[in-house]
C-alpha cells in the first residue's frame, strides 16, 4: 500500500467533494437512483432488517439506496459539510425516517465512531483512500463491523509507469493549486483527451460516457472532477488491499472481489466471522 500522500500534513487541498456532489444532485433522476440501488443490491442483496453504516456518504445516494433496500438502521457520515448537506437532502427525500441519522465526522476519529456501535454492513465506496491515512481508515471502518457482518470497500488501484498512480498524484496536486479558471481548463483538457482517446480506439465517446458511469447511477462529469480534485490520494493493488484488511481486522474473509488493472477502484466485500 502507498504511504500517505503527505505525511507532514501539508497537502494543499482546495477541492470539495461535497460541492461537486451538490451539483450532481441537481441532475439526479429516478433512473440514476434506481441504478445506484441496483448496484448496491448486486453486492449486498436484500438489506431488510439490517443495520447499515455509510462511511463517507458523499451525495447520500447509497444511503438512500440502503433505505430503499429495507435497512432498519442507517448511519451516514462525512467529514465534508457539503456532503453532509447532500446526504440530508436525500434523507429528506426519503421522508426523513427516524432510523436514518446523518452526521458530520471523520472515519479517522475513533471517539466519533465508537459510540455508533457496530453494524451488519459497513459500506465505503471510494472514500478511505482520500483520508490521508488509508490504513487507519480501514482499521476504524472494519472495527464497526458486527460479528457475522460485512465490510464493502472500493479503493483505487496502484498502477505503475509514466501514466500511473504517482503521476496522477502529481496532477491532482497541480489541480488543487490552480485558481478556478485553471481548474476549469484542466477539466476541459482532460475531457477532450478522454474523448479523443475513445475515438482513436474506435469507441463512441458518447456511448462510453453513458456506459462508464451508468452502473452506479453516477454522472461522468461529476466523476471526472472528483478524480482530478480528490486529495489526499492513496492506492493499493487488490492483494495489498485484502492483506491490509486482514491485518487490521484478523479473521475477515473475502466474500467477493472485483480487481481492476486500470486507475479505477477495486471492489471487495469482506465478512467477519460470528
């Protein structure tokens, strides 16, 4: 696994995931909601009667999906106040059920986490690699899994080479140091290069835009901005991720995994023995 991007804590971060997600909610459709719910069900099945912890809730879309799948207790939290607002918006959209609580807090803060108790499902998609201490974040998230419960993680892959993970760490740092117009220029440059590469590979870029983000109900532009801006940024091969979880939470077993070879996220579902 990678070391924290900046162990001295001097990472210049000007990007807000929550502000990005707030723009995403302006484009949210029932079709996107249904796709997100279905992707959750594909990994976790029926959640009726189960407790669900959304560690780094972002837009709140997957907490909403857990509600739709029948979870009986939902705790959603995020460190970004704009993400908390997004999740509260989705909570209100669900009718503001009392069994779904939305909080602001950090997965690195054990004093915040421990009073929440343990859960049948702890879910964290694309979050823990942005904390600045991925190993501690994994340890703390795993500690919230009840006996017999499951832990779902999606973590960026480690890719070596000139266009690999360390190059993208440098580009993310550049993006965060740029003023607003510079950020917009970098976004449009990335989008143009992505479309051009699709054409070179004889792929229809508009079809790829739909296909790449559709399975989880996401919007391509939102995901692209998230990718450029997301700091801190850590990464691991799928084997490194599994090894880390099993070191930090002895006894955890892999129930299902989907490893990738690109810069995208591995998805791994673990279960804690009873």
